[in-house]
């Protein structure tokens, strides 16, 4: 049976419209992110990488990477490799665009993943801008998955009773928020009984 021309055109228009509307909808995270997206300020990015002592031999993982600015800066300024993890596909798209714009696509990659499920064992530096509660929830994974000597830097939020090796406060940079002014550095200790 042949479809009348008018019916076919209606079907075609309806199909194209649904495809266009579907394409216009931004991709949604698989679950609600643990923290709202608040970009790390550029002075804070510099302070975090400096506190961690990042060099070209490092692999910097940013958990909750947002637009990728930390790993992109680590690659561009220090020649480090970087991996950004974020659950939000929109942020991952922005991060990939940021890497392309800064010509560091050969040094960085971005993964749309839950930071609690991501494979982070290759990191030599991990950066965080989460919340204290999320840091505490993430702490067992960091200690179990990361090699001894891996440096962890957190923007603004600590890890409870795990005292940092170093702290740094960024002097007034004109930002009115209390965020992105205080930074904490921890070094993953040797595993108990490992002899390392």
C-alpha cells in the first residue's frame, strides 16, 4: 500500500522535527552530580598546580573536572599529561573544546564517568574541588587506588581528620567568595605492611 503524498510529508516533517528537538536537548548526566559546577578561578588553578609541584613527568587527574581548565593548564604550562573525569557530558564537551583550543589534545583526555568509579591508579597528582563530605566519601578510594607518593590537592575543602602535609592561602585576588582561596596538599602514604 502506498502512503499518500500529504501523509508522507507530514510523517517526514514530524520525524525531522523530533530528531531536531532531540539533538537540541543537552545531554544529561547519568545521575545528579555530587557538587554544583563552580569553575576554579585561574589564580586557584595556578596555586593548586604549584602546591602539587607539577612537572612534565606527572599525570594529573582532576576529579570533577568541569571545563578541564586544571588538566589543560597542567599540560600547557608544565607539559604534564592529564585526565579529567566528570559525570556531566556537557562539561566533558567543554573540556574537550578547551583542550583543542589550547593545542594540548595530545597530552590530555576527558572521560564521562562517575568519579567514584573511575580508574585513577595512573595518577601522580589528583586535584579536587568538591565538598568536604564528598572528599571524605572519596578518601577510601584515593588511599586504596593511588600509589604511595601520589599528591592530592583540594581547593577549599579538607578531608576531616586526615591532616594535610601543606596548606596554602591565596591572598586577595578580587574575588568576593570564600571559595578558591585555601588549598590543601596530602601525599598518599605507604601502604601498611607493604614495606614501601
